[in-house]
């Protein structure tokens, strides 16, 4: 019976993959159809170089048509997915939407092609989350997010790849395969919005919509060198999203945008926070985007930390923070050292017990009759492990690997409804404690590390605990975003050889292996604000981005000057010899 079930599974997967190939073939046909609709010159590359803000302005002024823009991104997206496996479905309805644009009012995203994560419902298409149980179950209607995007004139044109169940830092599933990093195909694009991040980084999309349960837009964005933002929970509608861990309430999953720059994230939030959103989902607070706060240029009091004390950062992560701190201080901002309260307690007494409050039964049931993706096997093995064995591992590992041992112990904490309710109280108490620490330092925003660089493929499954830097803000329900600031240097790589992490335990050794050899890969920092201060968080992200760009501009100018001086010296030397 198991053999028959496995054969049936492979037939289903084969059909799904064939359907995707047909979809991509249709995508190529549509590219040719759009070419026939108008004459294209040599401006395709220049369209792809425009920022979202500039592209919107060009479309509204009539300098470039929506069909021209859609063609440019369809062509680039097809090329990107052939190289990095980003796309799961092409949405041919985009051509119908393109025709309908002529009769509608111009919204904030009029004529803009938008990619959406695979678990976001689009009418007539599966939202599988990489799972067999969701195959051949097309959505009966668009998610609220998709409906609002369309009302704002945006054109959803592709769905992008995700890890199986969405619960992995690596973007791989048995149905659509693995998405790799455009900067290095031997590395992961991150999870769970890895398809989105890879497609945007490769230039195949100008704006993407992902979801974030424990860092699922921020980690992929950091891996791929782009920006991403996780709003306060319930700031955007979650109606019409699929997931692999439904029912848990410790962490809030949130819809969030991904793009190459912060201004694009802000414009997306501005477009989504409209009357249509509030009408379609009355549970979303009717709070429009506050541009006055976002556009503020006043000096800020900023907290910062290099390490959360639970997962020790790499030398490159520390450098990214300290260089960004220096730039902010030079710009006149006040930087205050901040220590995250009781992170070891938070991870072992709140985070891990919260994820496994059901003893992993939901995950096991979700994966029933499924082929387990290699990137998820470690989590599944822990979920299926008897409680007695987890306790035994705790006692065995405690003397020489206390952090890993306490992680196993944490998975046995909640065994009754009474204990679950106590856990909910602990969550609220910890949130209050963190906010008090924030108030004690009198800070407005927080600068902190983002895990990086991108992991080598095959390592992420054993490094879920490294999400401590991101998942904590899902627990606290703070808005947070990432901004790329630098790249790994040879000096960082040399310093990494001496990295021992927390106790040089198995997690530390796997982490060191995962990030090694990353010279030239992007590194990001994370920007955080208090709940409902989303615009302030984006404002802070924009400030970091601006200062980093200024620094790069100065460095490039200096390099050109040095090259010019060197060339003059060589010329003078030749003249002297003559």
C-alpha cells in the first residue's frame, strides 16, 4: 500500500511539473504576443533599471506603456527562472488585465507587474506550499491582497517558489524543486519567500509580495541583497493565504513586500493601505499610510546591538552593524547600546515551546503521505521523536552542548491546555518586558544584525535556531525590515576561521560551514520599530539605505580619482623614459 501511495504521489508531482512547463511555454508565447501589440526598440534594459517610483511616473506620463513594461519583466523573469528556478506558475490573466487597464482609474501601482509568493491565493491556481495535500485544489477566489493590488492597477504575473510547509530557511520542495541564489547558485536564496527574493534580485520582478512567520521575507531578502519589510501583524489582510502550520498563535504571520529599494516598499504599503483593503477585510484597522512620518528627516535616537547573546554573529555580521552605526552617528543620529532582554529564556521557554506546542502533530499530519524534502527532514525527525527520547538527549548533551540540550528540553515543555495558557501569559509578559527595556533606553528604533551571508545549500535545515534575530520580532509583533549594506570581504573570511560561536557546539560548527566561502556575497542589517510604527521603521530603513549609497558613491569617486592619478603617473613615467 505504501508503494502504491508513493507511485501515486510521483504521478501527481509529474503532472504538476508538466503543468508548470506548459505554463512557462505559454509565458514565452505571451511574450511574443505582446511584441506583436506594439513595436519595441532598444529600451527594454533601461525599463528594467528604473526604480518602482520612476517606473510609475514614466507609465503615468505616457513615456512607456504598461504592455512594454510587462513584456520586459516577462522576458527577464523567464530567463531568471531558467537559471535559478524562481517561478511556479505563470498567470496568463495578466494579459486580460493589461487590456482592462485602459478603462480603469490609475491607481498607485498602475501598470506595474507584481510577483506573488506561491501560498498567496490567486483564483484558479494552486497554493500548494510544496505539499501534496494542496495539489489540484485551485483557489476559488483571489486573496484580499491580490484583489487590492488589481484595484490599484498592478498586474500579478507569476507565482514564486517556496519551501515545503514554508517552515525552512531553504527554498526547496519535492514538487517544484530548489530555488538557488542568483549571487551564487551553490547557496540558498533563503526561505520561505526564497522564490520572490531570487526573482527580484535577478531582475525578473520589480515588486514582490511574500509572507513572514519567523523571518520569511527578511532572511531571503538579506541572502539575495534586496530589501524587505514585515509590517505589524494585521496591518495588512491575511485572508486568502495558505500555510503549513495553521492554528499556532505564538507567532504572527504577516504579508510583506520585497523590492530592490526601500522607496518601493513604502509605495507598496501606501497602495495596499487603502479603502479597498479596509472594505474587503473589516478586521484590518482602517489606518492609511502616514506619509508625514515616513518622510520625516529629523534626527533619531537609535538603539543597536551586535549580538543577541543566543546566536553569536559572524565577523562579517558584526562589521555590517558597526559600519552602519558609524554612518548613522556621522549623520547626526544618536546611537545607544541596547541589550535584548533574556534572549536565551525567550528562545527556550517561549519560541521553541510555542512552535512545538502540539508536539509537532500538525506538521506530521500536514506531511502525511508526502515525500519529505531533504531540507525539512531534520525538523520532521524532531517532531516524530518520542518525548522520552528528547529528555534523554537533554541529559546526554547538557554537559558539553548546553544550548542544544536546552533546545531539546524546550520541546517537551507544553503537555496540557493549562500549560499552553501559561505559555500565552509568558508571551505577553515577555513582550511587556521587552517594551520596558526599549522605553528605559528611550529609543525610537532599533538597529540589529541580520543572519548572513546566504547559507550553502543543504545546511539550512539544521540551522532553524539561527532565526533568533528575526523570529523574535514576530513573537513581539514589532515591524521590521532588512536593508543590504555591504558584502563579505576577504578579511571577514579570514576572521571566520577563528569563529567559535556560543560554545562551539554542533549548531556553531554547522553555521560556520554554512556561511564560509562567502566573499562578495551581500550582507544586510535589520531595522525595527515598536508595534504600529510601521512608517517610522520604513523611514529608518530609508535613512540607512541613503547613507550606505552615499558611502558607496564616495568610495567609487575615490577609486576613480586613484585610477586617474595612477594613469597620470604612468603617463609621466613613459614621457620621462622617452
